[in-house]
C-alpha cells in the first residue's frame, strides 16, 4: 500500500502532461500578437488566453501563465478574463531579432508546459534598386536588364522587372531566379523603335520599392557585333599616315554607326585611341605613326546614340610602317689612350642606340669616320660595326671623329664627337643610394663652372675583372643635380658610380662613390685560421669575403670565444682588418671561436674553430731549452776535461789495485795445510794485525827487480804469506811478497815456488830472486813495513 501511495503523484503528473500536450490543448489556450511581421526594433504586443474548462485537470486549480521568447523567459502580466478565462498580456518594447518564436506556458506544481506559440518576424522595408541598365541582343532580340540590389530587408521579398509601352499597361517583363539581379524580357513584350518604360519593383510585407524608370528605345541599347579590319597600308609613301578599311557586321549596313580605333607598339604601355570615325564610310586615315614600327590595331562600333553600347573589340591586325633614314643625334662617350711620340691615338668610342622615334626602322649598323660625309664622296671609315662601341686608332693630334647610323632606307646625319681632354673642374660631391631594389638614385653637388651635360657611369664590382660597355648614360641638362640609374641594377650587388661633368672645352675629372640598391646579411662569414697561439693569447686571421658574397657594406666583424665552462666573450673588429689577437686566455684550456660578419641588414655566423692554449709561452719554452742546452754543454765540457787531465781523474777516481787479479794472487795454492785460510763469520770490525812476515832475499850485487838474461830457472819456493788476524787465534792470509814478481802486476812465466822455500836462494838456473829497490806505490801494505838490519830493504827504513 505504501508503494502504491508513493506512485500516485507521478501518475497524476504524467496524466497532466498528456492532457497539456499540444495535441490535447488545441481548445485550451490561444496566443494572439499585434502583428506577426514588424519593423526591426519596434514594439511587439501579445496575449495568451487559458480556458480552464477545456483544460482537463485544471478546473479547480490556480493557473499561472508565463512567457518564453525562443528559450529566454520574459515577464508578462496575468489577469482574469471574461467567462472564467485566465489572460496574460505581454509587451516587448524593442524587438531586435529578425525572427523568433513566442511561447505561452502553463505552470502547475513546478512543471512548465508550452501550450501556445506565435512566430514573429522583423525586418526593413525593401531598398530601392540602383543602376538599372538594359542591352538588346540582336541574336534573339531579347532585352537583358541588370541592376544592383539594395540592402537586405531580412524579410521575404518578391522582385519583378516591369515594362510598359507608350500606350500599354505595365506588365511584368521577367522575374529573376535564384536571387540574381538580372533577367531578360522576351521579344514579344518589346516594342522596337519605340520608347518603352522599364523599371524594377521590389515588394515585402512592410512595403514596395521601385528603381528609377528607364525610358529607352530597345534598338538604342542594342549591342552590335564587332567590325572586321580588312586592310591597313601606308599612304602616301614617306609619310607617317596609314589608311584602314573595314567591314561592319552583317545586317548593320543600314545603321548609322560610330566607331573607335586603337593601336599600340610592343613597347608602349597603353593603347592610343582614335575616336569619331564614321562607320558607314568603311575607311579611315590616321597619322602620327613611327617609321619602321610594328603596330597592333583593333576597332569597335556602336549605333549613333548616347545610350548605345559599344561592340566588342574586333580581332587584332598587325602592321609595320615603312622605314626612313635615322634621324637625331647619338649620345656618345669616349676614352682615349695618349699616343706615344710619333705614334697613333687609341680611342674607345661608345654610344647609345637611337630611340624608336629616331631610329625610323631597324638600324643595320654604325659608321665612324674622320670627316663628315659630303655629296659625291665618302670619307675614310675607321670603324663599321653593328655594336654600340668601337675601338680604333687615329693619327696623333686628331680631335674629332664623326658617328652615323644607317638602316635599309638610308644613313643619318653624322654626330660630331670632340675628343676633349679630361682636365676640367671636378664635382664638389657625389652620393648614391637606393630608390628601390632595381634602381639607384644619384645626387651630386654641381661645380662652380657652367656645365653643358653630365655622363653617369656605373660598373658592378666583382672578384673577376669585367666591364659593362652599356652601363652609362648622358644627362643633357647641365643644371641637373640628380639622376636615376635603372639599367642593369640588381639587389645585393655593389656598384661603383662615376660622374663626369662635360664643359664646353673640356671633360671634368670624375667623382666616384659606391652603392647598393638593397642590402642583406652576408651569404656566409669568413673562415677563421689560427696564425699563432700561446698560453694566454691567440692570433686569428681570415680572408676577406668576396664582394659578391658580402650583400652589403661590411660594418664590422664580431669574434666570439668560449671555453668549456661557458665563459663567453666577444670583440668587435673593424671591417678593414683581417686579423685579431685574443688576449687574457687561460693556459692549457680548450676554446671554441667563431666569427660573425655584419652589414646594415644583419649578420651571418661562420664555422667554429677549436683551439687549445699552451702551458708555456714561446719565450719560456726557448728559455727552458736554452737552459737545458747550456747544462748539457757544460756537462760535456766537464767530461772532456776529466778525460784529458790525469791528475783530476786520479783525485776523483783513484786507481785501487785488485789483489785477486795480481801475479801474487796466482801463486796462492788452493790448499795451505800449515796455515789454512780461514774466513771469519760476520762480527764487529776490529783492528787488523800482521801475524807473519816473510822477507824475500835478493842476490847480492844485483839491483832489485832486475835479472840478467839467461836460461830459464826453476821456480823458487813459495814464500810465507802475510796474514790478517781479525780475532784472537784466527789468522787470515792477506798477501805474499815477491822479490821481482809484482811490479806492474805482470804475471811471471815461471811456475810458482814450493811451499815455505826461501826465495833468497837461487833457482834451478842459479839465478837469484831480486828484491825491489823501492816498494811499489800501488801496494800500500809495503809502505808501512819497517824491517831493521836488512840491507837489501834499506829503502823501507
């Protein structure tokens, strides 16, 4: 039961919505507006009436009426109407929408339902059509009219082209389709050769507008077919006039026509128009044409009426007028190389081709002579060419030459060229700058002396030598201070400009300047090269950019360098320099360096150069090598001195004999039974003692160490050895003393003596062993022997 009770309000609401749906409220509510179409921005009034008895479920309920303009709520006033109705009135003081829907809504328990609707449109009255014009097509004789529509009215509009005869009622001639502003009146509705009234009528819910009424004879607005040019010829010969003949379009021979002729040469920017030609004649003459010039002709016609339309231009026809000998003077410029004594003068003569109105046809060539041409004889020719320059030589002292041009019709009068010397006053100043990217404007300050004319010369600056023979022009106004150069000028290229003043009897010295018509950043920057480097400085150099790559005047170079810890520095360099020294670098550090070249229009970076500074400077390296060299040289000198000086050698390196390699050492037996050789163990050093001394006796009457030659004797007995006693009871053999076997440590050829045999005795050969007269200096032990009573050893006392 609780669930059923909870669902009751939802069912009631659903039932109310079904009852109030548009299909179920046709007799429940009605909406009325003052006018469904109103002027834009005006007020709109509306009312909504609700009849409760027709709205099921609302008979005993209070009705609340609300309004919505499209989806926007608007407020109205509700009141009780007659017959138990509820009425809501609405006033919109300013309706600013071109189209909207006004909804009447009923609210019941918070639910809003649309029960009525009225659509309202707003706009303007139709605008007046403008510029009505009509043209009659002679093909089907339909009159096509067109006009300009006025402002949009935002309302449905009907447009019609009205036409009326002089005695007929106005009729609709045609209606434009698809929103166009033109239509064609068919031939049955037209009255040819009679005046008709034609206008455009535009109507909408707010009113009607009409264009200006056009009163015309349809034939007056007929557009004819173009005529046909039949022939063009020059008549009479040697004049600047031509005769033209043409045919009008078919079917127009009976009409009074007015025609126009136009023509132009290929180099002419505009057409030349000839008016006032009567078309019925079919021929016309025209003068003022240039000789030997190609022309393009066209013609058109119309009826002799102010309202008539011109036909299209006829197909073109070309014609070249006959030639005549060139006329006028040629602009000339020259250069002369001084002749050597007794030689000829080398001349370079340049000139400008004659203008079209002076050439009188196609120029076949030019002739340079030393004198003017006279009737009956031709002067000597020094140059005959088809070009506009000539190099030739003339006798020294020649001051004049004569130049003429010729074509198929004849030769022009000679232009006198005076070869003046270049010694006149120069200009006070010369400047050149861009006019646009393809031209240069030149200004100068005139000299004090009167000037007849100026010669302006320019040459493009390139790395390769070149010369433009046509890059000059003459300014014939001597009072001018400005000129425009337009021939051969390109952006991003440098030009040298020279200006020569021409005086009555001399040519002035030229003034020079350089200019660009347009500057840009350099195409690339110079490549850096390392010239030298030290621990704190690096000298860089570069090759200047070719002038073609500069694209402008180089204002400066900027050098940037940075090490591995991002310490960046830069320096600006004058554009005239091609090297730079970077100072303040750290020793043994890697740097990256690059160069930027700049003009007034921007800069361009070059490739990066990597360099590493040294640990020492060149002077420090030189000093180090010099010090090492001096030390090595001193060491060599000391070694040489020590090698040559025995006293110094013995003081520093005394000669100590090796007893083991002496002749006495060879006599020591391998085994000594009576006095064994004992090697004590390592102990504390102690004083050495001599335990036994054996005296070797020499033969009487013989000097020690000297023996007479004789047969070999038997070896003497081994003498008793000297011993060294390092400790008590432990004698150690040290050496043995021989009478004649030690001096010089020479080995004796004889075998050693027997053990314990006295060496004083004779040997087997009867010879005595001698005792040295003096102890050897290299045996220090004998220096200390003192033996009393021995006569043979008197030197040892």
